């Protein structure tokens, strides 16, 4: 299901979900440093979004305590979830999350399920892209598909940060649309989009499947070329002239979202505080500028709406992964 369809479904009940909490539930304030946990290595899109949020919280005066960013990579997000839930009931610890939260649950990775954390917000979404070096013999999407059809394992394609992630599913969906068995693909799991870009520029992989923001700087520097976007229509900015996969004859649409979660056991008062602070953060001029610069799709949902997103995504991912033969 695309981001647009999910939003239509989720926002139908927005009025009820946004009803004001009792005043007593809004009385919590942080009284020690806030830690934003990142499930990847530094340099990728998730890491950049965390550091942007840190800057807005501090520089915008939205919090009166220090805010730090801590990277806890490993297991496609599993390590960060375990670390987060070591602080059960403590809203001073939050983590940036992605669809890996859902994929890991379905694939049985780790002990922390998606319902074992507290949704706080969804911040934005991105449609995934397939990118190559500028000097790659893969000039367009058709060249990419032709190679996969000839030999699905002939292209090493990065899919940060775990098998079953939105990035991996994007690669698999393009292959399936071209009549290629997704189970035969050569997916290379790396620690972040930043790691993937480094590997791509170094010639260690043939292509990268990830978010537009993970490659936008190298696209602008004319070092990386995007050969297809898994969006229902073309996106703007540096990708205005880049065709979608559907335009190229292969119907494949996939988006990846970025949000904030807390540990299990967060109280209503703590959720209310984060709802208010994060709503102000995404309304700031700095955030709006970042959306444009990184080709992020505005997609803010509060805590209650994000819980519904998780439930919806779990059902959708189960279907997609099953269709691709990636879960039983």
C-alpha cells in the first residue's frame, strides 16, 4: 500500500485521535538529558533526521535539557530496540524508527516486537530509489532489469540495513515486476545509507536501493545517478527528470517512513509531552527546509495515529513478504 492510501485511511479518524488529553495527563516534563537513539551507523538518512531533530529541539528552545544522539547499529535495528527497552517507562530515551521495526517482527529477528514499544510520532516518508555510479554501464532502469533477467545474482545491490527492510523489498518488487525471482537476488546488507554510498562510490557494489536523501548530495555532485524511483509519480528537486519504475514499464511502488518511538511503559503524560513537542518541531521553518532539501514527504502523525500506522503496515508487510516468498 502506498503512503497516500495509508494516510487517507489513517486520517479519517484524525479528529477523534487528536482530542485533548486531560490536563493532569500533560504535566510531565523531562528533568534529565534526552537521548535520541539511531539504529544505524552515522551518515545515513536516519542519522541525519535524528541530528536535525536534536538541533530543532535544542536551538528552538523546545526542551530545557541537553539532547544527545547515540548510534546503536546492528541487526537492522534490533540492537537499538533492545537498548531502548532497557529504559522501560522512561521517556527521556527515544529512538528514530523505520519500517525495519515491522520487518524484524515478521522475520523473527530479535525479541522486541513492534507492539513492545511506544509509538510517539511519524515524521516523514520517502519513496525509495535505485542508484548507480555515474560511470556505471547501467544507464537506465531497463539496463538494470536486463542484467537481472540474464542472471539475478549478477548485480550486488545494497539494501540497508537488513533483509526484509523497505530497501530490500524495493529491490525485490522491481525484480518481481520484471519477472525475476526475488529469492535469487544478491542483496548486500550494510549498516546505513551512508555506508552504502561509500561502497557504491568505491566500486564494491553495483547499485544501491535506498532513500532519495541517502544519495541526494552525490546526485547533485554528479557522482551518482538514480535510474528509477519507486513512486506513483515523479518527485521534484534533483529527481524531477528521473522516471518512476512504473513509467519504465515495471509497476513497483514503495515508501519508507521515519518516526520516533519510546520504550514500553511510557505514561499518558509522557506521550502527551512528546506529542506537543514533536508537533512543534515539524512545524518549524528548519524542518520544512529540510523536507525540501532532502526530498522528504511531509507525513506527520501523532502517537495514536502512528500506532494505527504500525498496525496497518504490519498487515501490508506480511502480505508483501509472503508474496515474495520471504516469510512463510
